[in-house]
C-alpha cells in the first residue's frame, strides 16, 4: 500500500507561481511512476506531468514550459512547480503513483485557484 498526501495548493493571481508537494508513505520502494493529474469542474481528470523511476519526465501540452515535476526519492516527496499560472489552470490537483504490480494510488487532492 502507498499513501499520498498533497499540499501547497491555494489561491494565486494570474501570472503567479505555486509549488505543489506530495508526501508518499508506505511501500514507496515499489513505486515505478508518479505524476500529477488535475480535474477542473465539469471536465475529466487529466495527466499534467509525470516522472518515471529512471527520472524521465513528460508534460501535458497545457503546462509544458510552465511547470517542472521533480521527485526526491530520499524524502519520498514529489513536487510540481508551476509558473505563469492562468485561470484555466484552476482545478483540483491530484498526486498519483503506480507500483510494480500496476496498482494505482491517489492522494485526496489539493485545490489550485488562479484568479485576480
């Protein structure tokens, strides 16, 4: 089992920045992939950034160039640095992990609101 707890969401003005954090616990040695998803009201949950065990990263077009995903394996932490935020980035952001047995884990989500 893996437990994920997000933090760092909040209200930010357009053009601002936020850093989301995700603390992983439990059988973290089994994790092969971690990522950040987001879900805006009335929309499907979408992957915005992911990082594989070897460090390979991928980004959705929506946040590419404005965000950086990183992982601190020693601290079992996942981060998402988001810059130049836009109102359309408003969503609940979820931390996600997949283990070697292809079991999916989710955090409870953290709200990001971009508004003036």
